[in-house]
C-alpha cells in the first residue's frame, strides 16, 4: 500500500528514463555500455479528412506493447540498402533510405501504399507530368498478397513496386523531428518522423485543388468513383503480426482517449499529436461532421507553415532538423504530482556537440507505470520549472531532481 504523500515504487521504464544521460562521457565514466540505436522511420499519416492513423500494437510486442503508434519500424537491409553505419554522420539524418523504409513499413502495417506511377522515359507535357502525380492504384487482392511476401522477405519492396509500374512517393514526406531513445534503455532507436498528407477528396467541395506557397495540396481527381478512392486510403491491420487494429481519428480524439486512460501513448506520439492538434482540428470545431476542401486545405497550409519554424524556442532549428532524446529533469513535486518531467532539448550521446538540438520550449510530464506511460501532458518548460522552483513546499529541488 502506498502511504499518503509517498510515491509508488519506480517502474523499470521510469528507472531507465531517469537514469539516462545526454552525454557519452558520463556513461563511459559509469562504465555502462550504451546500446546502439537502430535506424527506423515512421509516418504521421493524415487522411483526406485530416485525421491521423494509429496502430494498436499487440500485447506481446517487443517494442511499445499494447500502445497505439504511428505506422513505421526498423530499416531492413534486405529492402533498404546500404544502411548508414553507427559511426556515419548520415545515420541520424533524413535521407532517401529512411523515406523508403517509412513507406514500406506503412504499406506492410496498414495496406496504404504511398506510391506514384513510374514516369514515362519519353518527354512529357506539363499535363502528362501532372497526371503522373496521381497515386498508384493496385488491386486490393494483389496488395494483400504483397504485404505478406514483403514482410516475410520473399520479395523486395522496390522490386514488387517496379513490377506494378510504380515508384515510392518519397518527395511527399515532410520531415518532422528525429527521436533518439534515451541512453539507458536496453533497446534504442534513431527514428526519423515524417508527415504525409493523403490526397483531399474532391467530394468535400466543388473545388478540387489549392496551392500552399507554390506547393500543391494533393487532391484526388480522375475517373475513379468515390468508393474506389476510399478503398485506397482505408487502413487494414496486418492480421495480428504486429498490431490488431488500424484506425484514423482526429488528433484530439486520440489525445482525449490517452488522457482518460483508454489507450497508451508513449511521449513521442502524444507530443507530436499535441502539436498537430492545434491545426488539424481547431478548437470548437469538434462538432462538425465534415469540413470543406477549402477548410481542410487551410488546416494543412498551417501545418506546412508551422514546419518552417523552430517552434518558438529561438534555436533557429526547424522542425525537420530537431532531434529529441527525452531526458529526465526530475520528479514533479508540486501538489504531490509525482510525474517525471522529461526535457526535450537533449540530442542524445550520439549527437553530442554536433549542434543539433530538440525542443527547448516544451517538456512532457508522464507517469511511468508497469503497463506503460500514463497521464502524459505537454507543458511549456518555463512554466513547469517556475512552478517547481516556487515556495510553499509544493516544488523545489530535492530527491535528485535536475531542476
């Protein structure tokens, strides 16, 4: 039984987070070998209605068990090669190899294929080039068969895609932070995050296209029926191999479910959706059942403009270049809260001294339980630290806090 005013014993996950460091020197002094982060990539996949896709991981998964996650996973040397070595500077940089891995994993896990028809070898008119930007459409039965064979390494993803007359749509991926697992966790990843917008449906409005600072917002056009278009953007789970459900919902819906304890979201997923929720479903718009294509386009425009900034931390580092390696700043003591305060400005020991940083403006509050993170909250760092340093016995420094 936990006595009033005391904390429950630390879970293994909390111990690992609170004992991690951003400095390779400290870990060498402690004579603790740091696990090499495995390269991986993930996609924040946005639907034609500006909802986001999450997958429900199986309970026995070795990574993020029972949690809801974005589609993605480790780069696979069978499909993506060559993978940068641990000592290579490109190991932690957005590149074609990371984009290919993200698109393959998205297809394997959700059945949604981010691909375009292969360009014609002969010269094309502007109209032909525009037509080639439409998504590649493949029979659902063929896609179902291919997902299994690609996952089991019976055929290379690039080979199969070429056989279907397609190429991966790598240019449609917008980099949106890199995450390096804290140093003390036994399994570590260097994960490149991307945002991809599925084409807006022309059925939302008589309008069919719009422009965002000279960048075209994709829309579904052509002679396909709306039912056929919907099929190409409807996620399906992978049969229980890695997850049991694949579903689109608004960012705010997923965040509310996590706050109520209905689902598990790890800090990266919660944090990124918290950032997007201010654009993809404006406050007070929850009651709307459908947005016009102009409204949806405007929301996407705001996201793209947001990506061109540094998040307000005055670092000058754009969102596509930010690197997050969550590091405990201590235990939140105000009002007996007891949650871990995770700083997001650290870059991890692998990138120490290379000038890359994360988000210095925000922190994540989280309670690590046996089943995973709970009560996750994104707050401004300055506000939280000021509260903790305040008097009245509600904040302050003891207990090993780094505040």
